[in-house]
């Protein structure tokens, strides 16, 4: 299984408009962060997009995403869904509709926000995405791969993270409910929200993320949804062993099935 980080930033992205802080002016490419999303290439061949970020078109072009078989939505905030219209290009390339999965509220929000996509009276063709929506009610399979939804708290809202094999992706997280901790046992690779050092009502701080990651005990943890308060190099230097900030273009090859196997880091933009 191959994981590509299409974006690792916040809803504003980094650099932020009108900001002259050191991170926003940084020459380190790891400090340039598009809105959060990952692309998962399963061993069986399926290509899975997690969220359709505002930057989807640019992300797909930069990282060579040319096929999307299925989309997993974590929730319906703008930075996670507003690239949905870009999916129509994949429809044209693949000549088929794309399945979209999310919780009940997220699917309802998608159908309202993008009503023209789902309106039976909308003129079809290459100008409108062709989508099928499914409400996630529990674990489901993509080919032979089981996907386990992991409920997490995003402030007062309950949203979804996802576990695929020994990999779990928990973005926009301020708390993990008691019932979700057992779903995260035996992970090789964890991706977890770590917005900044200062407290925030809907996101983990770095310290909170480190505490949660320590309890989960994955062999490797990558933090995402990172704001401009956290320069990549300096922040990674103070994190515990086995934990680091993700960055746009980071590619991880994760051995299937065997918990305890090391994730292998590949060069940004590498293809399978």
C-alpha cells in the first residue's frame, strides 16, 4: 500500500495570504502546505482519495494522480470538500461514476452544497461530476481490503477517521472517543492532527497529539493539518522518536497485513 500526502496544511494553507512570518516566507519546500488530503494506492489496484481538498486540481497535477476509484470523506468542512467539482476530470478519464463514502451528515452536506451534481435535471456530460454516495455505517471492503471507520471528535462534531490495514488517518481531531481507541491497536503507521502548540477548540495541539500517539503506539506517526506556527525542521527536531510532521509530497510504502512492519519512506512524487 502506498500513501501520498497531497496536502498537510490547515484550512488557510501555508503560506497564508498576507502573512510575513518566518514559516510563510520559508525556502524549505516542506513548509509549503496545501489543504489536507491523502491518496491511497491499495495493493489490489484501487486508488482511494481521502477528502477532496480545495487544492485538488493542483495536487493531482503535481503528484500525478490520474485515477480515483473511490473517495472517503472525513467530514464536510470547506477545506475537505470544495475540490469536489474537480472529480469530473477523473470521470472523463475513467468513463464511470465514482463512489463517495462518508457519515450521514457529510453525505447530506455534499448533496446540498453541490446540489447541481445530484439534481436529475442537471445537464450531464464532462462538465458535471458523476458520483454515487454511500453512508458509512461500519467497516466495509474495497476489493479484498477492509476499511474501518474511526469516529473522532472535531470540537463538538463527531467526524470520521479511517483505518486501512495497519494504516490510520485521523485528521481534524480534538479528541478520541473511548470506543475508538480499540480500533487503533497494532498500527504500523498513524497520521494524526497536530495544529499548533497553542490550544485550539477543534484540533489537537502538538502536545496533545504526542500524548495520543504515544498511547496508540504506532511504529511511525506523522502529524498533519499543520498551521504556520510550526516550521517543519525545528518542530521535527523536538518531537519524540518515531514521530514527525508530514509534508506535501511525502510518500510512504506500507507493507500489507503484517503489524510491526516498518513503513518505507519514498521520495516525494514517486510513482508505484
